[in-house]
């Protein structure tokens, strides 16, 4: 059985008295010890899906309108807030995109790590500090003994993200959600942080949902991939199958927009146009205004997710033909 | 820390100098000759002339200022025209009342303003928030003296719970129980200021709650109340502390009115009465001391600010 | 954006603020048409009807001279408007100019802001009281004094906002295309500050009412014969036990007007440029 199963999840944002859908009918699952990549341009609903799984949409203008999120056999949406909080930071943890602002500037990093331990474990102050030192060592912060009493502003962006990972891994969660964990970092640091996460995964066996707009990162790290566009999954496959049988024009567009050094292309191919705003209505296939292969059915009916290969589904009228 | 404090104390000097010049000029801006103003209408020309010479009024203005300022530095603010005693003694007589009133007022502000602000921000957008933040704004819209008059009417005249005016010293008979004289005044004075604090705490907490680190705290599975207090309020306190200097200034303004309404023998009423009596040395002295107090409080606020925000380093 | 859509945006979802705006309109109408609305002369004394209770013909009762409280309250609205608008103009013109120029010409600004900082060390009411001792009690002097007191905060606020704008790219662009100082200040910077200026004006208007009432109460504001809400409270305060309603009406009028102005200011503040939101010193 999968560790996490998302079934028909729909999310909408309340705006001026109406509900605008931002994620529609989204289903996927993550097996234990596996890594799922979620990829798409900004504004396609990746982060909101992650926040929904984590339980961080409470109290915002964004609401889950239907579907279920089954984690470890329990539907998270049916749990009481206290039960939900017992899972947050404990069996399920999250690393955010902005390491510069994700730590509280007024507390020392040691305090911010031990806080989550003391929330979920029966543990003395001394033990939790010892564990925090181990965690800092684990995320390869040099001289943890000196660093544990630093304030966030005394650390570099890469180090702060390592601290965020230490906080997330503190209770050895079964699932780690990483929302663009390296986007805000220097290129040289990006690789180190990704390697660190994969290294921690092999040690602890945690499952990871890695959200990224970069297919290259996904290709290197993930077992399975879900491609999202305008709140829908438009292609879903194992990483191997995705790159072997890439079917959706949008996925191909994403791949073509990655710069490579071994081709002779002088320019990058960008996907024309932009993601329409959530208040704009598009009939038929949501991608058709930007698609090079648009034909009559595309503008009229929305395509369904169709299996084209084993473990490979595509939401396109011409899947496998183009 | 010590070095910074000394440096800041040094920067107070030019401000104080400018303030003292303004305060000194104030008496000289009054239409008419200071000596005749000081002596009143019944003075003879000889008396005026002799006082003028005694005060050095025949000398250039800048020399007069230096003499006055030198005296001030020695703690000599001159003689009160009305009381015929040194200004500093007159002020000292009102200090106890004003300090007790200020402390009791601060007690109410912190006890009521901060928790209500936290509740208001924590239930942002709900009816609780609308009532508390709207109520705070209404409270801040009430003239202090009007509130004081009706509190007297209801709780002193009507119910007889508290005395309506005056304040015997706590060293007199009755001891600390004399503080009951200050309950209505301190509530009157606290009302608009607590309302300001409620609005301030609420606005700063709403600002902080949109920051990314609050999401991190929630992702740890902490109880919402814990997130509110430990993470949101603690960070909002930085902005609240920064605005504290302004609260002090507002407090002094309203203390003047409150002490008058409740006939309290404090410095605030002393100012009003001195202005009505044209007792200029007292006005000068009190205002100089209040400005000094304001500057010192702002220095303390800056020091507290650095304690509250580790990103600020005192250099 | 037209005026109509702007107003709609400010008051959308803020029923209380909209009610406040309605109340301010009523006050304005009363102030303009006072002589048509007030049933009696506000200064006319009726010795037989001293301290009469609310009813007919004296809607709000009469004061200890036997003057009609309702008529005085209507004329008080006129005085409230004069004090409010007058102080706002003085504060915005003096404070706005000082702030704008200080931020733009930094040598002059350093000196001027120092003085402003010193003046801000004087608590508002105290500064007003001291200034009033130098002047005769009159409407114009009260307006000037309250205006000067709030000019200090206004100068500080404008100083901060102009500094933020001064380094924007569009100012550099204007300078590169040969715009002079005056043109940059008044055609490029100032127009961006109109809406924060309006918000600041509404808060000054509200504060000025409270400040003027306090001055009246202490006997250092408007001349005693002027029918203002503050004077009505000041004159009748000793009759509060005999005629509690006497202080109720003018008090309620002050509270409602200040509250309404604060609500409107608060609503407007939420719809201005977020960069300037925290600069405005309101409630």
C-alpha cells in the first residue's frame, strides 16, 4: 500500500464571494521510500497541493473543495485539528522555497530545531539539544557546537536551508515535502542541498515529494513524476517512462526549455504565452491556447487522463500521436 | 552595550540644547517685558527695573540664555512666581502623584491592551476581531476628559465606589490604600492608550503572521496559540516597542487633561495651572524635564529594541 | 480609475466605514446650513428654561444659561469642520513642504529634521498649550496651533515617503530627461503622495477634534462665547450631576465624528500603496 494517496483532490480560492478552482481533480500516490517529482511552471498549483497535504491551508482563503488525502491509512481531511498537528512536523515534514525568510529571526537555530522535537517527543531539554547537534552534523553544517547558538541572519542561504532540512528531519518523518528547496540558492549550493536530501533519504528511508519547475532536477532525483498545468495533472509516469515516451506537448515544452551544452541550439525554446490567471476561463484543453498542435477537439472538450504505456498516463486528445 | 549607551547619551546633548533654546525663547516671545510679566500688574517701575537688572535682561539674549542654561545645569530652574519657592521643589511635589498615576496606567495598558490585541489578531476577520478592534478605535475616539467626567458620575457620584478627586500621598494616613484615588484616573488615562496598543499589537501581528517563518512554525505541528504567542507576538513586539516612545508622548498629553478632571496634585495639572497663572519659570522647568524624560525613554526603547531583535547590533 | 470606483473600492465590505462617511456628510450639511437647521439662535438666552430636559421645543434640552443645546450643537458642527479642515491644511502645507524639501535637499533636510525631532519630543497637547499661551484665544489661532502640532508628524511622514520615492527609477528617468528640481518635486514625486496625504489628512482631522476639545476644556482653546462642542462640554461640566444629558449630546457628537473619521481613514489606508501603509501615523 502506498504511504500517501491523493484522490480527486480539488482546491479553490475564495475571491470576492466566489470560488475559483486552482487545483482540479488531482490524484497521485507516493510509495514508501520513493521520490515523487511534481513539475510545472509557477502558478500551476504545485505548491498549493503541497500545502494541502501538509495541512497548512487552514485559516487561509484557499479551501479544499473535494477529494481525500490518505496518509498511512488515515484520511487526513477527516482528522481533528489536534490529530492533524500530531502528524505535522512529526510523520510528515516540509522544506520551503525561501530559506532566507523561513526561519524565525529572533530565535537561535538550536531553539528552532529543539522546538519541534519537544513538540512531538517526550524528551528532556538536554537530550533535545544533543539531538539538535547530531542533526546539524547530519545536514553537514560545519562546527555544529558553535553554530547551534547562531541566529538565522548569521548563516548563509545554503546553511539556512540545511537548518530547515534539519528541522524537517528532526522527528524522522515518513514523508518529506520539499517545495522548490533549491530555487532560491546559488547554483553551486543547489547540487549540495539536493545531494544532502537524497543522502538523508537513503539513510532514513523517508519518502520525498520534490516540487520543482526544473525537469533536469526531477530527472536526477525522482522515481516518479507528475506534471501539472493549471491545477491538473497532465502527465504522470515513472521517470524512465516519462523521458522515454514523453507525450504531452507541455512536458516536451518544459524539457525543450532546459539549456543544454551538448546541442548546437543557439537559443532556448520557451513555451509561448503564459499560464492564464485563475480567474480566466479556458474552454476545452487548458493548454490549447499555447499548444502548437491545437485542433478542433482541443478547443471544445477537456481531455481525460489516458494510459498510453504501463505506468504512464497523459491528458491529451492526441496522446501518442504527436 | 555600555559604549553604545554612552554614545547615544552624547547624541542627546544637541537635541537637549535645541530644546532648551526653544524653551528659553518661549518666555522671550511673550509680548511684553519678562520682568513686568514676572512681577504682575501691581509692580512699580522701580521694582521692574531692579528685577530686569537682577535677571540680566539688559544683557544680550545669548548671554541671558547661557546664564539661564548654566543655572539649569546646576539644578536651578528659578523661582516659581506663584509659590515663591524653587521650581524644582514645586515639580517634586507633583512627582509622586504623576509617577503613581503613570505606573497604574501602564499596568492597565499592558494588562488589557496587549492580550486584547493578541486575541484580535488571532481571530482576524471574525466577529471577535471586529468587536475588539472596532471597540478599540471607538475608545480612542473618546475625549479623555469626557470619559473621566462620566466615570466620576457613574462610579463616584452614582455608585460611590471610588473617590472622585484628589490624591493624598501614600506616605500619609491610609498608606497604599490611597491608591484607590487613582483607579478612575488611571482607567481614564489608560483607555485611549490601551486602545492604541490594541490596534498596534493587532496590526503588527497581522504583518508578522504573513511572514514565511510563521508557516514553518505551523508546519512543526505547534498549537495555534503557541504559534500566535511564541512566534507571531514575539516578533510583533519589535514594532510595538519601536512605537512606545509615541505612546509616552500621548500619555503625557492626556495626563495633563486627566489630572485636571480629577483634581490630582500632579505635574500635569501643575502645567495647566501654571499656564493659566502665567507662572513661566515653572512652565519652562516642567517642559524641559518632560522633554528630557521623553529622550531618555526613547533611548531605553532603542536599547530594548536591540534586545528584542537580534538582527540589530548596537554599534 | 474614476472617483466612483475608487470610493466603491474603499468601502467594499466595510459597512461601518461607509456609515461613518454618511455621518460625516450629515455633519457637513449641518455645518453649511446651520442657520436653516438650528431652530434657535445658539447665543439666545432663555433664563426661565435653564437646564431644561430634552424634549420640545428644546430637542437636546438647554444649558445653564437657557441656551438651546441642539442649536448650539448644530453650530458646533460648523466649528468642528472649520477646526478640522483648517488644521489639516496648516499641517499638510507646512509639514508636507518641510518633509518633501528635507528629503529632496539632504543638507537642508538634515538640519530641518533635527528641529522637527526636537519638536516631536514635546507632547502634542503640551506644545499646543504652550503655543496658546503666546496667542490670543481665537478660532484662527487655535487652528494654527493645532496645525503646527501635527505639522511635525506630517513632516516626518513625508520625509520618509519622499526618501523612498527619490531613489525610484522613474525619478532618475525624469532627471535624465532634463526635469528641474521643482518639476521633479511637484510633478513626479508629489502626485504619488496624494493618496497617503489624503489618509493622513483624515487622521489629522480626527486628532484635531480631540485636541481642540481638550484645549477648550482646559480653557485655552476657542473663545468661550463660540459655540463649539468642546466649549459646550467645558462650560457645562459642573452641571453634570444635575443635568447629565447636557454633556451627553456634545460628547456623543465628538465621539461619533472622530470615530467616523478614523474609520474612513482606516478604510482608505488599506487601499493605498502598501509601501506607504506603515508610514501613516493613524489609529
